C-alpha cells in the first residue's frame, strides 16, 4: 500500500508550493496534486528529507491522503475553484474537508460551504496574505466558518502562520464567508495604502525634485517611525534597485500602468451596497483604472500643459515639506484602516457573519501585506471604541488624530497647487473633514431632490416627511 499523507495541496504554483513546503517544515506530511508527471517530479524533488510528494490524477491523490482527508485549494478564484471541487469530491467521503485559500468572493465561499455540507463534506474559506515569501515563512490567515470546522484545521494553520510576540496570526474571524470577507477588506486597505505611498513618491519626485536615493532614505526614516510597516519597507527597496539592462534605476523603467485582480473593486462594491463610505479605497481603485489610460493620458498632457494650471508651482524642497508628508501619510493610513473597520462592522451585522473585528486586526499584525506598527494601536482602539461607531471616536485615536490633522491638509494643498494628483490623500482628508462636520450640505441636496422628484425631506424642528412645491414659491 502506498504511503499516506496528512495534508493535500491542490495548486502547486508559487503560493501553493511555498505554503506546502511551510506545512512540511512543521512536521506534517504533504501530498500535492500536479497537472503533469513532470510537475509532480519537480515538486517531489523539493522534499529534501521532508515527507513531501506529488501525484497526477484526482483518484490517486485522494486515495493517498489520511482519513478524514484535508485538502487545501490554492488556485485562481472563481471557476477554477469549483472545477477542483467537482473533480475531487466524487472520490471523497463524509467527514473529508476542503480549505480554500485563494482570493475568493465571500458569497462563493458561502455557496460552496452550503453545497458541500449537504454532501457531508467540510469546507472552510481562509484568506491568505503575505505573498510568496509569507506563504513560505509564515502568512497571515483569516478563516471563516464554524468553530467545529476551524478546530479540524487549527493545528496546521497555527503551526504555519506568522507569529507576533509568539502568537499565531491566524484565527476564526466569523461565520460563513467571514474569512474571505476580512481578506477582501484587507486588500482594499492595501490598495489605499499603496496608492498613498505612490502619491508620496510622486510629490517628492515631481513636486520637490528629490532623487530616488533621497526618497528611499525618507521611506527608511518613515519605516523606522510610528507608521512603519511592510509596504513602507519595500518602498525603499523599489527605489534603490538598479535595472541590469540599462543601468538606470529600475523604478524609472517601469511602465506607469497598475494592474488589479478585483478585490479592491469588490470592497468598494460591497461598501456601496451597505452604504458605508470608504472613499480612500474607492479612489485607489479609480486611480488604477486611470493609470490604464496611458495613451490617452499622454495625449491629454500635450494639450493641457501644467503651466496653464499651476503657474506658481515650485519644485524646491524643504525639510518641512518632507516632514509634513510623513505625518500626512500617518494620518491618511489611520483613516484608511478606520474606513475598513467601519465596513467590517456593517458587514458583520448585515451578512450575519459575527466578525471578530479586534481579532481581525490582531491577525494582521504579522505576515500580511498591510502589517505595520499601527496595528497594535488599531487593535486597542477597536477594543475601546463606542459600540456601532467609528474607531475614530476611540479615545486613543482621537488624541493621535489631533496631533496629525494639520500636515495632511498642508500636503494635499501643496499637491493641488503643483498640479500633482492626490486621489487617496485627498479622499482621506475629505472623509475626515466630512466625518468631523456636524452639519453637512446634504440639506441642500434634499431640497434639490424634493424639487425635481418630490422625494420629500425631513426638518430639524419637527418630525415627519415634507414636500414643497418649490417652483410655486
């Protein structure tokens, strides 16, 4: 009889292969499902003393897994996941179990869980963050499902997860598709932070005339400060690497068109459905879409000279400019995290997921792409914030925001004056200004709506709904 394995991995690309090696490093035997004999051999050759192998064919794969079987799926989201489940489930038995670790939409996770449950098969959706290096050395993982289902896979997930002060960055974050929902919001926050870092780079580069080396040094200072994290750390590397083909700095040779896989868009779409404002994330998605219009942007640049719109712009840099920029980034990032937390709060209730938001922020502290020094303060703020209200009202966050409020306004103003787009820094400032304003101009909007559509309005001095024949006044 062939050897049996404790853990099955489907999807032996970079993420699946690295996570499988991580699992094997922690003493679990791993069997991969390969699409060809050549790929099966290449995976098996990575064993190096670990119990790790691969086979072709679903029947052989399932037959060699220990019962009750645990199979992790790490393939592109959507139809490929359903195809794997359809291919493997006929050979599986009641009690066998799927872990789905891709960037799946939470509704697909809930559908698959229900369908497989009817067949006696377990299913849990786990959002995995950290990229290929995180998968290999320790990712952050966000699980959703029942307590019983999580306990089935908990020992393996906790063994391979990133650790923060010895605590595994993995947890059961809620019911149904909660794990993939939290990962979706994580990715939305990631979109916002990356765009803000790009805006900071643009301001320093075009607005302040700084060299890549000087900008890298500034990112290094920021990374050592209170908002340092993975994305600020890799920013300095992106600015320092040279292109072996041309000898130029590589960042200058990269085409300015940013791609996306859709998770940021999903975050915006669900926020719109729930009526939760997340303008920084929305602006980040739109900025990527605008970057894709490269040829049209180049044409427009020829027609609309910057000198026509920013006649007094100066490219002279000062220490105050750069210092303000760091503080502006700090506040804008806090506001982006706060928007994501507000969305999780609303989704937890609306989708009946019972999301553990404090635990979500703990899981993000290590291993994931948005890990940073701000996650510990964010965790504390989530614990102390008023029920059902924004984390911005937590006492510790209120004090921090009061310290950082002016620099964001100053930086956005200077970028506007220089004609440098600031979609996410500007959206963060507008969000904050709107949130801290006791009376917004929505009364004027309601007057307009009632005028053209008889949509009615409410009054500040008495209850009820009212309609006015405006043109008759």
